[in-house]
C-alpha cells in the first residue's frame, strides 16, 4: 500500500508499506474499511517530521503520518448497522479501550490506553485505505465536502474547548493564536454564543483570515497592539469572560490572565513541551477558572451537524490542497510554516 512514511526525523518517503496492508487484511465485525479521500496536515504531523517526536511520543520506527481524514466506506463489518458501502465519512482518530475506567467515565480521550493515528506506534492514514471501528466513523451529509469532513478533527478541538469554557450567550472571548486550532476555537466560541472574539497572532495574513471569518472577530496584532488595553476598552474595563490559549508559547501563557475578567475562565489548548510559568496571583485575584483540554471527546457528531447547518464554515481555513504524489513536498512546505497558510490538505487518488 503506497503510503506517506516518516522514515526518521527529517526524512519522508512515498513508498509501498506492506506491513500495514497485512495488518489490515481482516475486517472485524464492528469495523468498516474506508477509502481515504482527503487528509489534513496537522501541526503534530509536521512536528514529528521536524523533531522526530511530540512530547513523550518518539518515532523510533518508520511511521505513516496523517490523522485528519475523510473518505468513503468500501466494506462493512457484519455487525455494523449505521453505515453502508458508499457512505462518505469522517473518522475520529483516537480509539480508547471501551472497558477502561476513563472510557466508562466518559473521558475516553484521556484513557492512557488510547490508540491515536500517527502517534507511535500507531500508523496514520496518508495511504489508500484504512480499517476503523464503525463507532468512531461518522457519516457526512451530502452538503459537507470531503475537505470539510477532514476539518472535523481540528474543529473538534475548538468545540471541546468552547464546551469546557462553558460559553454563555453574549460572552466576550480572546483567542491567543490564529493557527488552525486558534481559528476553529474562535468559530466554536461564536457558535457557542460569544458576542465577540478577539484573535491575536504575529502574522498579518493569519489575522486577515481571522477577520474575514466573521464581523464578530476582531484581529489584534500580538507584536504591535496592546491586547489587554484593547479588550479593556471594549468591555468597560471589565475584561474578557474567556481566554483561550492556542499558541503553545510560554510567553503567551505567562500573560494569559491579563485580559481576563473577574470570575473568567482560561482554557489551555496549546501543547507545552516543557513546564511553563503562569501568574497564579493574577488568576487568584480574579478567581479565575482554569481548564485544560487534551484532544476531544463526544464532539464529532456536533461538528458534522454545525458544518451541515452552516453554523460553522471551515472552508476559508483550507488554504492549500496537494495531490498525494506531491505529499513529501507538501510536508516540506508545511515545515517552513508559511505565514499565509492555515490548513493544508492532501487529496488521495480515487
Ligand atoms: Zn490534528
């Protein structure tokens, strides 16, 4: 099976990968086989490529990349009721052990035993087909494209973050970072009822894209503008009800409570490779609530529903599309962190 393989740090190849074909020869009764159509390039895929590891997960053997995926069902296990051959679907890439304590408590995303695509030793899906549990496979309505379907995975992070923040209608939010996760978080915060969302970044082009998404989004240049002063001026010196940290930069985290209103909530989304410092005193005088999220749980159907109804439009975030044959070059471009790009996707031959 011709796959995009990360051989080792800084080395990718598009080559046959017989081990995966063998591993997926048989289809379990509750599985479906999917022909992949579109796979998004995630920051974590790029980080594996450039650093050889993400946090504690190190690539020690060749691994297929890719976990943001949509495709078509081509084979259905004997016990599967809700999917049929020909259905267009998106897939949740993390499979927990359903009998684990975390899964039974509804927090399956933090099950230590979760198997997540393109997280060693589990292979990703930049390949022609995959076998996946039907329970983690979601049908796309006709008006949701494969490209949008492949955006459900990152969107799920934003929706999970907005859920954890407990957004109320009319809340004012700040999102630090206008990368793909920052922007899906801003869209999720608006869909959840925020009146206004301030989005910060250092890249002008990303701020332009942010501003184009909704008149309720105000771009703030992290290098030139004073975020706290801007938010205070807009809220009668009260501050934002919610601050979402979506940069993963220790410097952003250090000032995360400054624009926050008394009684407000900070949600940490951006991954932190090393321990970071934040201002616990500033959190205390606000009685700030601090939430952390790790991926998502139970939100894929909500995301599909919002894409179908138009409550959320992710199409402006998809800035580039590559053919599968071009995927090594796509990763090289992604690794250069082009400022004008939000989400790049790879389309597989059908
Ligand atoms: Zn991702």
